[in-house]
């Protein structure tokens, strides 16, 4: 929690606290600077022409903590993260609660790209995020997505500065979250937030559902659901079992073999790991070999005709 002496190091808050009591300036849950005052502080710095960096920090999937463990534990986690952020930035800047599970971090003296990168790298690897937090009997792995822009290098006014920071934040969310994006004009100036939001995970899931609904056959349904996954989530393979117990590669539109017993279907520990990927590949190759063996003994009339045509 911020103390009066912490805030009075800044002339803006020194004046504010002459008339406004500290509890009104701070967020009641986290002890950080409340939204109205942190926004006024940012506007004051711009009016004074003071260079600074602005980061919007959004905790990843924080709603699931409240849903799974209750709001009391969720509030405790939010307060712990807030204190970690305050401790991390120290006398380099200030942190405020923007709303819900979002924070604003203002920092001074670090406005070059390499310096900001080093700052965020420390925040994400040593102190605040990408680590396990224990609250009571519950262990939580804490990650966040951050977007950062600098005044006056990236923007010369309040509204534009927030727009730049918002762009980088949404860019981070579309990259899969758990990352920090620092505004670079050449990379980010033409980004449209509406376009980024259009490709959010929520929208992709809707595209998948709509595609599945639109397909007439089972294969068409699976293919139409797979296309958004391939395009936006970079998933390169989708398999399903059809009504004939065949394992089908959706994109290739081919059977990899028949599964005659559910026990033949391998249970994979983790497809994201090398071990899981190797086992999946081995299972596919095994089913392909079975399919090839079947083809050798059960040649259809069509295949015979095609073979004859090829020989001519």
C-alpha cells in the first residue's frame, strides 16, 4: 500500500494530499493509486512535458480464479500482485489500478527501447509474473499481458498515448497473452484495435462454431471448424473418428486407418511436449501402415481401374 510520503515525492500528489485524504486517493482493495487519480497524474505529467513510459497490464484469465476459488481468494491474489508491482517499480514510478484486473504503471528515466525491454524482462522473469503464487492452500501461476508506449517519443498527447498502449496490449493478447509488447512505430502504427479484436480467441471460437454448423457432412463440419484454428491459432493437424471408426486427417481428407478397438487409441500425456508429439506421430504411422496393408489385400474396382489407366 502506498504511504503519503511515497506519493509526496511527486509534486502532483504533494498538492493533492493537502486537500484530499490518502484513503480517497488509493484503491480500497489493492492500496494502489485509484483510477481517477492515476489518470490525472498522467495528464499532469504530459502538461509538464515530463518524459515517461506508460504500461497497461492485464492479468491473464483472472476471471477463472474467481470462478474456481471464489472472490475472497481472487481479491487476495489481486492485492498480492498489486503489492508486487508496487515493490517492483519502487521509486522509478507509480502503479495504479485501472479497473478490474488491469493496472497502469508509469515509469520515469527509462524511455529507450532497450531499457524498457530490460525492465519488462525483469518483471516477467524475476519478480512479478510467470511464477507460482501460493495463497493459503492454493497455488496460482500468475501471468499477464502488457502493452507499453512512451511520452513524447510515441505520442504527444494523452489520448494518443493511451491508443498506442492499447494497440500493443491487444497485439499481445492476439499473440497468445503472457507477454509484453513495446510500441514500435514501424511495427504498430497501422494496427487497428478493431481488427485485432476481430481475431481474438472469443471470435475464433465463434468462427469454429459457425463453421461446424454450416457444414453438411461430418467431414465438412470438421474442416470448416479447423480452418480458423489453422489460420489464427497455427494448428496444423486435426484428427477425428468417423462413424466407421476410421481416424480421419481433416485437412488431407484421408483415412489414417481403422480403429477396431478403443484400446488401440493411444492416450497421450501432452501433445505440446516432444514426447507427446512423437507418440502421436508414431500412432499415425502405425495406423497408416495398417491402412496400407488393408489396401494391399482389398483393392477396390476403382483402384484397379486407376491402376490400369496408369499402365496405359
